C-alpha cells in the first residue's frame, strides 16, 4: 500500500460539495482508503482569466494499492464527472484533483510527474499539506512539508475556512 497525498481545489458551484463527492468516490473505490483530510482554505485564484471566484483548497492522504498512473486516471475521471472542462489554462473549475506525493517515489512519465512539480511553489497547496502532514518529507528536496510551507509565511490571499474533520463529520453523520 502506498501513502499518497492529493490536492483538491474548486472555485465553481458548491465547492465543498465537489470535495465531498470526490472524497466519497475515492473512499468508495475498493483499493483506496481516504485516511485523513486537511482543513479547508479559501484562496485567491493564481493565473487564469481575471474576475474568477475564490478557490477552496484542501489536501487528503490516501492509502492505495493502485499504481500511480491508474490512480491519476481515476482522479481525472472524478474531475470529468464533476463537470471539469479543460479549455483555458488556470480557468475556473468545479474540481481539480492533483496527485502531489506517492509514497517517497519520484516519477517522470508522460502525463505524470510526482512529486507534483509545482507543489512547493504554491501556498494554496502547501498550507493544507503542512497542516495535514507537516512532518512528511518531500522526496526530492528532503525537506519537511512544514518547512517548505514556511517559505510562504505571510502570503496574502489564503484564509482558513473550516477545521479538520469537515468531511468525516458529515459523511459519518449521513452514513
């Protein structure tokens, strides 16, 4: 089983609802267990068209026996089923799922780079990642995620939105 870190983002529609649906789909897969989910952060959009809405961002840890490329395809299917349309780079989206870390593996394949090549440069990824698994080591830099996130201390446009447990509380109450 691999210990995986994924990122979630949305700035269209019921942002938290898209996250809940994605996490439910992931946890419903027989070879994936959603282990933990970060707090939610509301963030300014980075790049893309002007005047798009604020993003909601989070991270989740998974345990899976799926190979990275198979997991990524499943995540892309979830995005597509949520109405994600890829037209303009950094355009508004219902759901964005990124495969950030897959154990301590470094993977370079067509269409798949792990660790995610831009994760350490993105405060909207590093804030929830550090809150969730701050002691985890980045397999390329060898630095902890909390250390990598500290580079962004004081970054504007990132606001704490909801505490850890937001997903489990509702899913357990409804399950």
